[in-house]
């Protein structure tokens, strides 16, 4: 039996699914996980489209959103806006 490699980007096919995925990673992951997740979403939407909307080149996006990358905050914000997301701060109950 042939198996294929799991790619989360294949399942990020709606705004709701993307939002749920990113919110889960923001709650449970670390900085690297968040950057990686944003990269998965960008891949699901299409790097060419994200590049056009952010004004960044595709190679720059791949580099900024790759494993171990530490992109500038402005790059993260541009990509979030391009994928239809935004950051929101909610009070945490302790």
C-alpha cells in the first residue's frame, strides 16, 4: 500500500479551518510553531498570491516562513494580513 506524506496545508481549505488551526497553534505552540503554522497557511493559499499581496518575493517568503526562521515582526504582520488574519489580544483568566 502506498502512503503519502501528511501535509496540513491540504486541509486548510476554509477561513474557519485556517483560523482554528492558527488559534490552536497560538495557544499551544511556541514562536517556531507559530511561524511554521503561518507558513502552512501561506502554502495552502498559495505563495504566489501571498507574495503579490505582501510585496515580498516568493523566495523571501519561503525563507522567512521556513523551519528555524526568525522573520521580522513586520513580515509576519504582512503575511497575516494577506492570509486574512489579524492578531487580537484577549484577557487571560488566571
